C-alpha cells in the first residue's frame, strides 16, 4: 500500500489542528445551546491511517491508501477531506499528490485523437442553444468547418432528451463527416450506458460532462464501461468551490475519474506559466491529456500558444460575434489564421 499526500491551508479554525485531524478518523460530536455550540472530540490520540505535520500556514496530511476503497473513493474523499472539514474553519485543499499511491493506476493514458489532417484542435460552441433550429445548427457547423474549425461542441447549459441528442448527433455527424468532432453534452444521461453506446455506434468519439454537476463516481463507472471513449470535462460550478479546493486538486480527482480533456481556466499573459506548469504535471500522470481553453481571442492566443503549442484545445465564441450576438464570419477567419492547416 502507498499513500496520498494532501496540502492544506487552515485558518480561523475553531479547534486545534490536531483535533481537526482526529476528526478524519474518529469524528466529533456537537451540542447546541442557545448561546453557544460545544464540539466534543474523542480523547484517543493514536491515528491508524493518517500522518500529519505543520509548517507555518501549511498543513500536510498523508493518508494511507488502505483508508480508501475504489468503490466509494470519490464520495469518501470529498466528504472526509474537503466538505466535512469546512465545519472547523477556513480550510482549503491546495494540492493532491498521488505519486506514491496505488490509486495512480486508475489514470490511464489517452489514446491520441486525430487532428483530422490539421495541426491544432480548435473549435467553437453552438449558440444561442435553445433558440437555434437544427437547420441553423447545421449551417453553423458547415461554415465553421469550412473555416478550418475541427471541434464543435454543445454548451454546458444545453440539455436535451436522449432522442433529441441522438437526432442532432446523427445529422451533424453526417454533415461534418471527418472534418471535425461533434461533442454532445451527456451530463444528464451519464448513467444510461445503452444510450451512450448508441452515440458511440453512430460515430461520437468525445463526450462532454459537467463533472462537478454529475460527480466523479459516475464518470469513473462510465469510463470503466467504455475505456476507449474520450471524456471532455467541463468545470461549470468550480467558482463556488475555488475558496476550498484548488484547480490542481480538482484536476487530480478528474483524472482519476477518467476525464481526458479538461477546462483548466483560460490564462492571460500574467498567469500562463502557472497554468502551463499545472498542465505539465497532469500530462505526466496522464500522457495524452489535453487542457481546454475557452473565450480565446487572437490577443490571448498570442500569449498561450507559444507555451501549449498543439497540445491543447483552443475554443472561441464571443470573439466571433458582433454586439448583437450574430456571427461575423470575417472574425472567424481572422481567429483561424492563428492556426496553420495542411
């Protein structure tokens, strides 16, 4: 057995740090009065699965792998090492290190996705989603691919019935053929393996999931069932959690669950090196992993492409549109000039 190392910042705690750590193995009991709340910790000091140390503002916790089981790994991790600790102060999980853990074995390399005779993965989103007839979506897809775009995805807030997703997928895939990938949002149907198998059979290769909404365990089970599919992890909801869990820690959990491509937050020139270092760490754990950068403009591309080159997925949407929200195809062409095509 190995261990998982966690690094925390714990401030404004209502219990001594050692009592907060004991909460992991023993738990606490609470008594509420009209003018106070008592927290009663167990007197036992020995810890079986946990070792910890403190250096100034940073608390390091090492958790023996035997404390977990893959059947409930994600639920236990989130409950015990993030959410429950918030009752005891301002707690943020800054880093997860699984280099010495057996759970690293669940992170499998990504089989390479063809760039479809292009040099980069670059794409856009269908909008306005609910007010766009299928004929208009097809026209957008046709014009996007004509301008060299090879990633067309649905929005993270776009939810349709299984029959509607299947119909749309068939029509768009028939249109774009092998010029682009179509990425449907399957967040609401992640448990329906029969439906997902239908999408696989008609040619869908990349599936988008709002992973904070859907949860890590359903993604893990999906990837165990269909190990060859590519999962595009959208981080909608992360801003509600960022004070308590870093993007690094969120990303490690995402990789263990089976996510292959992940929204890391589009950097500007001020923080591009920080994002690049995170990407390199994740790519070491999961060769073939690709970060996804949204909202890009030619200005942002000039800042990030020298770092990530062709090992990222670049998306744009707002830059393509005028102030009435209509697509300006000249701006699509201008953006596409940042990528070279064969």
